C-alpha cells in the first residue's frame, strides 16, 4: 500500500490543476502553483524544505525557458510588424503557385509557427485564404484547413512555449528538439494536406464572412526575402552548428568554443531578435516610443506564458519529490515503466488533459512534469526527445469547444460549430496521431539511447 502513496499524490495534484482550471475557472498559473504546493506538502521530506523546493523548481524552469520564450515573443512581434512574415508567405505562394495554394499556405504556416504564436500565424494567413477563394470560387475549406496545419510545428518545434517546456522538463537540448520535432511534423503536415482535400469535398461553406479581409501590412512594402527569413534561420543554423561542433572531441577546439557561445539557444535567439528588430526598424522606421510600445506588448504576453511555464516546472519538481519514478518501477516492473509504454502514456495523458481543459500548452506542461517524475535518466532505451514528441503529439488531440483555437478557426473562417467539428477537430487529431506514429517509428529506428 505504501507504494501507491505517490500515485495518490499525483491524483491530488492533477485534481487541483484540472479542477482549478475547468471547474473554478482559475488562471492556469494559480492552478499549477497551488497544485505544486499541495503535492510538495504531501510528499516526503523535511517540513522546512517543502515550500522552498517549490520555489526552487520554479526558478530552475525560469533559468531554462524564461529568456528563450521572451526572445521568441519579440521575434514574432517584429516579424509581424515589419512584414517579414508576409514576405515568407509570398515566397511560398510564388514557389508553389496559385494552383497549389493549399501547399503554399501549409508551408508558410509550417515555417512561421516555429517562432510566431499560432493565433498570429493563422490571422496572417486567413486573408490569403479568402483572396484565393474570391479569385477561384472554390477550394475555400481546403485552403483554410491547410492554413491551420501550422498547429503541428507550434506543438512540436521550439521556441514556442509548449515544446520548449517539455524539452526542458525531460532534459532534451533545444537543437535536438527542433530537429526531431521537424522530422515528426513533416509527415503530419502532409497527412493534413490530404485531409484538407477530403474536407473540401464534404464540408461546404457557401459564403464565408468578411470579418478579416486584410493582412497586417496591406499596401505597405515588404522587406527582402533574405532579411525576412534571417530571424528564423539564423538561430536555427547557429544552434545546429553548435550541436555539430559539440561532437568534436579534440581538445582546445576554438571553433567548438565559439559556436558553443553563438549557438547557445538563449544567445542565438537574442541575435535573431536583434535581426528581427533591425528589419522592423529598417522597414517601418518606427519612433522610439512606437517600438517601445510594441516591445512592451510582446513581453507582457510572454510574461504570462513564462509564469505559467515556471509554475508547471514547480509542479513537476514537487512531483519528483513524491517519488513517482521508483513507485512506477516497483508497481509495474522496470520494463513496463520505460520504453514504448512511457511514450503511449505521455501521448494519452496529454490528449486527455487537452480534451478536459482545452490548452495544448497546459496539457504539455502538466504531462511533461508527470512523465519526468516517472522516469530515471538512461532507463527509457531511447533518447528522451521521443517522450517529449509523444507529449506534444498528444496535446494536439481532443480539441473541441473548450479550446480557443477551435473558436479562432470557426470565427475567422466563417464556419459553424458543426462545420468546425468536422474540420478543425479531426485535423488536429490526425496531426497528433501521425506525429505520434512517426515518433514511435523514429524511437525504433533511431533510438539514440
């Protein structure tokens, strides 16, 4: 019976989180930090340490993700305001052509949703969907669904908050998470395109509303393509270069030392933010007050996300102190507590939490805290990045009317609730399940244990 006590603590923690958000309508930060305190008080240890270890978990998470989330918010704001995001979309439209507008919209959203939040990317793409529909008179649902495929990189590829906090909780490097997230996202996005064509034949929208008819930078000149892509590509290349040179074991390797600094995720994203702000200033010539106001808005939005993320880290730290990892191994045996069972558990729990409370990020935060507390380093049999991908994939499944993304898709797309349930909900389930299948396949073929 004593071995079941950690699971009782876990149940109390999950009840506080889900009940606080879903029943009491508390802010996610309040619910998560309350759960962290409740779990820590119930967990073993000296009473004098029970409250401080919550703050320690909060601070440790802030160390890992606070700067990165803030810089990503600045990059997203600057790319939107400068027109760089519009330029990326225009590039893909020229590349694929109007005949393949769905592929253009999917590719645009796929890239932009890495540094830019989903709602901003979708708001950017919807006017193009409407423009295509006005010119051709068909394919509206196909293009609208294709634009929403960007949710997959938002859930699987950092530096967006969800995959970032999952990677941090499971000890996965951001570069590794980026690469693996992209590999899992590509098949999911292609499956989403197939579904978009099917949905276009079965869901008929006769006259979409014109609630949104213009892009962020309608009628304004756009920056050059190279400058537009630089805020995204520069950090990615620096992080990848640092990962490659880090494999070199030669002592006193100057290149490795330089790239270790330039390719550190925090510094690489800082350089990306500087470039994004320069492009914004170069293109729009905002006053100091205007740029300051834009930065304030971006950082205020990021601040809320950092608070929620760090509260999730505190919750995870408290769960680890409850002794879940040895309890799982004692209850089910070490072989059942590791390997594919952990991947399926992470996927399932994230999906259930997403269905229950509507937020992918919150589902990822809670699930990653639980999974991190259940596993010991080196016991999975494969790289923990696959556990992170399983959690991110599960967070896509189960989106319905309690998800803000559901209503964003419905209202901006001009769809009824029934039409949204036939398009948005199965699209995200397909994205999540396909990414999960790809994750399982990679874990078998490329365990990287």
